[in-house]
């Protein structure tokens, strides 16, 4: 599993779509993200599960925590 923390959600979505184009069953699927108020720019991935380095041998759903940006109250 790659480290997505610090990357933009839209960039990761595009990357995964590109990696698995034409695949009937993608190896990595993104769950609907959980949004959290944070000082990071809106759309920045703050946390991921499973963690970086996790071996993937079958399809896995990745849960991401994504920043809503600093405009939101904590």
C-alpha cells in the first residue's frame, strides 16, 4: 500500500483510476472519505487505513480522512 497522506484526494482518485483502467476488479477501492476540519488545504489526505506498506493480495477498500480546510471550525 502506498502512502497517500499529504496528497490531494482528487489526485489519488485519478491515479487509481489510471492504474486500474480496464480492470474488472480494481485492487484498491476508495471508500467515501471522512472529512475533518484541519489547517491543511481542503482536499488534503490526513490519514489512511490500511497504512502505508500494508501488503495487498486481494482487493482492499481504503478509508481516508480528508481535510475540509481551515475555513471550518474545529
